[in-house]
């Protein structure tokens, strides 16, 4: 009997316990995810969306009963196991609207938020600080305006009891921040320096102004810092030298001034440094020669002066070196011949003097060499003919003298040969006829003499030939009439004689023909009437005779005509 009483009491106890458990409140993850889903639906209602939009899958739960959680099957939404929204990726979705109705407080579990390449406008709300778990934030390629909210990096936590100071910024886990290609204005918030987990910071193509905050030097894990195409001013902070993980530093197309900090030489991981189109002055620091991982060094369009540092010859990995349009002086250092990986060397539009170093012959990978608009003197080294990968050679507007090296005939890939406005003498080498890829030859304003080589008739890709203002003699080769890609032919102010070749009538693409100020004789060929694309025809100051061919009236596009 006693055993029966004990057994009955145990049964009663178990039943009561089961009832208590059943009636006790339990966490309801579906309820939480439902609030998040409703928050997104409220924001969706504020957007301008096409009828066939990707967001047509965003349906309330009662219309999507097959889903275990309200938003688990929505486009661009990735949920956690409990149904809470972890990622929101709506890039390139043709959406238009603002973030005013976005439920930042409900979606505090987001780790990835991507609205790039849409048509969002208006400000970025300070409530962005509530997304404290964000790792990736991409608002690029939109029309967001106003300031970058400093709350992104402010040193406050989002505790219910109030804002409690913290050692890290609100978005302390953020690794990637893309705000580029918008209409953001105002300064770069110094609070971004608190986002010490950042790897990538892209703020380019905005209207940001003011200085680059020194606090960005705190971002020890940053690999990419891109703030180009803004209106930033002031000097480059030396604190950027603390970013020892940096691979890419783009500060170009701003209004930065002052010196290049010598401390940048400590950025041993730097691969790409671009400071172009600013107002930077002073000399090129020799410490840049320590950046031995550098592939690209762009300093052009500034006010940099002084000598080109010989230490730049240490940059063995360099592929592009551009320091054009500055105020550099002195000679070109022979140490640049050690940059054997170089593809592009632009030193033009400076005040460089002295000879072209023969050591440049070592740059076997060079495709573009531009030394024009300087004060270089001496002869052109024949060893440049070893640079058989060259596509572009610009030596114009210098004080170079002596002959054009016959070794230039080795430039089988050359498309642009521009050496006008020098003091070059001797004949035009017939070896130039080997350069069958050439589009442009400009040799005008030199002291070249002798005949025009008939071998130039091999240059079937040639569109422009400028040999004017020299002392060339002999007749014009009729083979030039085979160059049917010609747009411009300038042979004026020489000592050319003989007739105008009737074969010129084949140059159907020719727009500008100038043969004036020579000793040409004979009649004007009627075949010139076939040049129906011609805008300019100058034949003045020659020894031509006979009638003006009536076919000239067919040149309906002619604007300038001179037979005087």
C-alpha cells in the first residue's frame, strides 16, 4: 500500500512538472526573425522598384508558407540557423530610394550589407552604428550625399543603459568599407581611425574635403587606402607610414600640397603608390628607393622639383614610373637602367638636361618611353634600338642632335615615333620602312636632309606622316600613294622637287595635305579630285604651272585651299 502511495505521488509530481515546463515561456526565434522581415518589408515599401524586380520574392510569411522563416527564401538575404538575417546583398538590383526607413535597430545581426551599384540617395543615417557585427559594408556606386557619419567609428557601445565608452569603434569588426562613387561631402571623419580591424577603405570619387586625418595611421591591418578623386587638401600625414600592411595607396586627383613624407619609405609592402594631380612640392625622397615591392609609382602632374633620386634604381619590381609634368631638373640617372621590369617610363615635361643614358638599353621590357619637353642634349643612343618591345617613343621638344639611329629599324612593335623640334641631322634611315606597325611618324622641325626613303611606302598602317620644316630634297616617292590609311601628310617647308604623284588620288582617307614651300613642279594632278575627305590642301610657294583641275570642285569638305 505504501509503495502504491509513493508511486502515485511520483506520478502526480511528474505531471505537475510537465505542466510547468509546457506553460513556461521559451525563446521564440521565429518571432525575432518575423520582426526583421517586417522591418525589411517596411523599407521595401519606401523604395521605387520595377515590376519585375528581384525584390518580388520578398513576401509576407502568410504568402510564403513553405519557408521555415519569413525571409529565408528572399532574394539577397542569407539567414542564420535561427532565422535571423545575417547577410543582405542587393547589389546591381536597379533599386532607387533612401535609407530613412531602414530598420537598423532590428537588423543588428547583419555581418554583410551590400547596396552597391544602385540608385540610392540621401544621407547615410548615423544609425549605421547599430550594425555592430558588420564585417563588410558596401554602399558604392550610388548617389548617397551628405557627410560620412562619424558614428561609424565613434568610441561608444550601444548598451541599453546608455552610451558607454569603449576601446573600439562601434563597427569594431568591420574589415571592408566601400563608399566610393557617391556624392559624399565634408571631411573624412577622424573616428574612422578607430576601426582597427579595417583591411580596405575606399572613399574615392566623392566630394570629400579637408585634410587626411592623421588617425588613419591607426589602421594597422589596412591593405588598401583609396581616397582619390576628391577635394582633399593639406599635407600627406606622416602617420600613414604606420600602415605597414599597406599594398595600395591612392591619393591622386585631390588638392594635396606640401612634401612627400620621407616616412613613406617604411611601407615595405607597398605595391602601388599614386600621388598624381595634386600640388605636391619638394624633392622626391630618396627613401622611396626602399619600397622594393613597388610595381607602380605615379607622381606626375605636381610641382615636384630637384633631381630624380638615384635610389629609384633600387625598385627592381617597378613596372610603371611616371613623374611627368613636374619641375624636375638635372640629368636622368643612369641607375634607372637597373629597372629591368619597367614597361612604362614617363619623364616628359620637366626641365631635365644632359644626355639620354645609354643604360636605358637594359630596359628590354619597355613599351612606352616618353622623354619629350625637356632640355636633353647630345645624340640619341643607337643602343635604344635594342628596346624591341617599344610601342611608343616620344623624344620631341629637346635639344637632341646627330642622326636618327638606323637601329630604330628594330622597333617592330612601334606605333608612335615622335622626335620633332630637335636639332637632328643627316638622312631619314631607310630602315624605318621595317616598322610596319607604325601609325604616326613626326620628324618635323629638325635639320634632316636627303631624300624621303621609298621604303616608307611599306608602312601600310601609317595614318600621319610629318616631315615638314627640314631640308629634305629629291622627289616625293609615288609609293606613298599606297598608304591608304593616311589622314595627314605634311611635307611642307623642305627642298622637295619634281611632280606631285598622281598616285596621291588613292589616299581616300586623307584630310590634310600640305606640300607648300618646296620646289615642286609640273601640273596639279586631276587625281586630287578623288580626295573627297580632304579639309586642307596647301600647295603654295612651289613652281607648279598649268590650270587648276576642275576636279577640285568635287572636294566638298574642303575648308582651307591655298595655291598662292
